[in-house]
């Protein structure tokens, strides 16, 4: 465990950075903990920005991860600023106000940045993205006066925005299905139908060629030549890991900051967690994986705190994700990659069903729509060793809860 004099600097005050700082105190770390974030105020959660906060159901207070007095009580120093460099030889980080902070351990929780839309007109007024609370405030204002709204990108953020926009929008997705990177074709099809029933127009397999307008966006030109009227265009085409600090410091970077099973970078004093970290994922056969999820951010924050406190435990948490859209709650457990077989259970027509995905006869992911018990059962199944096979689940009629009970009784 760190000594009274040890200092941990956490660069990034998002979900993972906050969790690392809080968990250090939970683990009894006695040294100095400094949490550096480039947004004013206390750390806040981002998922509600595209949902409850966007609609005004939740205010700034509901976004806070903890009240302001929590940080004083836990002796966590909050520094509002941006880390501009890492002096590895001197074990210090440089801040944008010219000051520096020495560290015994440095945790990079720098997150990700929105991927830009590389087309003419992307700089026009009324072309906005969603990442921060300030972004959500601006979008909410724009929505109040917008007539024609185009959402560019059919991933989680774009679809959540569409679902909570309070009006029909047009969704443009370059892939041939929605949620192509994160969901099965069955789930993609269901959510496309859901958004169309909600009054949205869903355009698949077509990209954006340009944005047009005089000072402000007026239309979106598609790659097939069509023009869509738009006085608000929401760009949601994914994110890129924020690795500039790590690269400048000479750390290994490849689709994120490369870390080992204990979340250490190529410098033993420096760790990386959350959206910016590329780690060996146990559920993916230890393949290098970068995840963008609250679960991963929180669990990696806890893990890195444990390692710094002396426990040296590898990171092996089960990945899981969720999204709420137009009355449908999608929960995903596992890593959906290269599935060669799927099974649908439940009642799709009633909007309560699950999709089980298999690879080489072994369960790799379960997507559940409006079926929380099935999701909880799936998460329990993924902790079983060995992981359930297609044959075993077939014997129980693909009833996940029943299979969990059979394992408990064995």
C-alpha cells in the first residue's frame, strides 16, 4: 500500500477518473490523491446527457457523481485544468496554467473525443455534437427552435438523441444497419423499426457528402445526391481515444493507450483506464480490446485503485452495456464479435425478447430488450467456467434463468 507521502495524480475527471480516486480512499490509500479535470465543478456522469438531461427531466445536480463535500471528506484534491504534458523522467505532469504536479503513480483517464465529420460545411452553425454537459445545454437550446433535424450516425448516442428529441428526426447511417458496431442484426432491425414507428426517418447505407448553408446549416447532402433540409445537424459518428498525452510521452499506443492485465502502461508508474485504454480482455480471449462503457470505466477505476493499493489483481470484469430508446431498454452482456449463430428467445412482437449469440458453439453475448431478469441471468452465466455451450442451453430451451438455477443446484 502507498505510503503517507505517496501521490497519485489522476488525469481526467470523468467516470473512470472519479472512480479511481474514490476507490483509492475505499482501499485505504493514505497518500495524496489529485484529480485533474478540464471542466469546472464536480465530476458528473455522461449517459443522462443524451436522455434525461437533454429533455430537462434531470438537472445538473442529478448528474453529479458525488456532492461537492464528498471530495473534501475523502481528501481528494480537485484541480480544474488540463494536463498538457508528462515529464516521465521527473515523475510530474504539466498543467495548462504553467504549474506542475509530481506523482508516484499517474492514472491516465483521458477518455475519448468525438470523431469529426470530414466533409465540407462541418463548421457551420447548427452542426453540433454531444459529449459534455455544455454540448447538451447547447443542443437543448437549438432543439427549441429547430424545424428540421438530421442525426448523422446510428450508434448509441445518435439514436438516444433521436429518441429524446421530442420530435421526428431523420437518422442517416452509412452502414447497412443501425448499431452495426455493437449489436446483432436482429437487434439492429428491431431498433430501426422502433424508430420508424416513433415517426423518425431512417436512412441506411448512405453517407454524408457535405453540409450546406450560409453561415448556418440549411441542408445535408447525402452521398447518393439527395439533399435533406436541416437547420440542426447532430453529428454522432463515434469517438477516438484521447491518446495525445501518452503519445507525446513515448508510451505505447495502438487504438488507445496499451496496458497490461493490471492496467499498467509501458511505464510501470503510469496506468490507463476507461475509454482511452486498450487492454487484454479476458472475455475476448485476452485480445486487445478498447471499450466505451460506464461499466468498464467504473470497474477499471476500481481495479487500478486496488493495484496501486498493493493488491495486484488482474482486470477481468465482464463487459456489459445498456441504452434506453423510445420505451425499449436494451442491455448487452458479453463481447459481440464474430458470432456464427444466434437464437432469439421471448416475444419480439411484444418488445420483450433476448438474442443469444454463439461462436464455435460457446455463448459470447446476450442482448436483452425489456428483459432485465434475462440480462441478470446472462451476467451470472458469463461468470461460470466453462462458459455455457449451445448444446447445454438448447437442453434448457435457451431459458437463461433456468440454466442459472441448474448450475446452482449442481
